[in-house]
């Protein structure tokens, strides 16, 4: 074999157990990796659903982070959501300041659709940190509240920094 050729089998793959081929092991590994990614993605969607109030808004936010400057039609096609649902959610997200919209520029005459972009995740999280911090401190101080002690500590402080700020 020449120096620039690679072997047909992947020598870095785990050795197959008795009765399993290396292809079977690779398929199992890929299936588990896909399942882990899907579970991670669903966890992110769940968290964003809590922050943005609905799963629809969360899915639109994620789509816009992957595809900035998309129209409502492109978002509906990309997410599988109904166009009317997307337009309604985009209006609410725009009102909240979570997404920005502007007219798409085109060379031709006609109606230029709106295109949308989502704020950075660090900005999104920054908007809810005070609320989360307050709730966490209330839980930490639950015993004091239950015993009638009005003086409470604030042991939880959450700080969000953007990678670019470091």
C-alpha cells in the first residue's frame, strides 16, 4: 500500500466482540451518538421553551440562530410549523425584542418580505438571570420564610459573560 493510501477498515474503531462485525459496532455507536445529540437538543428546546414561553418560539429561535435573516416562509419550511403559527410567534418575539426584523433587500420591484434574526444567547439569558436568581434565593431561604424571619440572605449570584468579553 502506498503512503498516501488509507486502509479500507477503520483501525481506530473499537474491536468487534465475538459475533459482531466492526460495521455493527460502528452503526451502534452512531445510533447512540445520534440519540445523545437528540436528547441534548430536546433539553435545549425545553430550556428555551421555559425562557421564551412556548416550544414554538423556542424552535423558531433555534432556527434563526442557525439561519439568520430568514423570512417567515423560510422559517415555516425549515421548522415544519404552520406559516400562520410562525407569523404569530415572530410578532410576539419581535415585540419582546428577542428577534429583530427588517425588510429584505431585492433588486426587483415588488413586495420585499420581512427577514428575522434572533438575539445572541448571552443576551437572551441575561434577560432572565435576575428572575432565576431571585427564585433560587427564595428557595435557599425557604426555612427562614417558613419560620417568620424577614431577614434573608442572598447566597446565589449568577453572572453571565460572553466568550467575546473574556
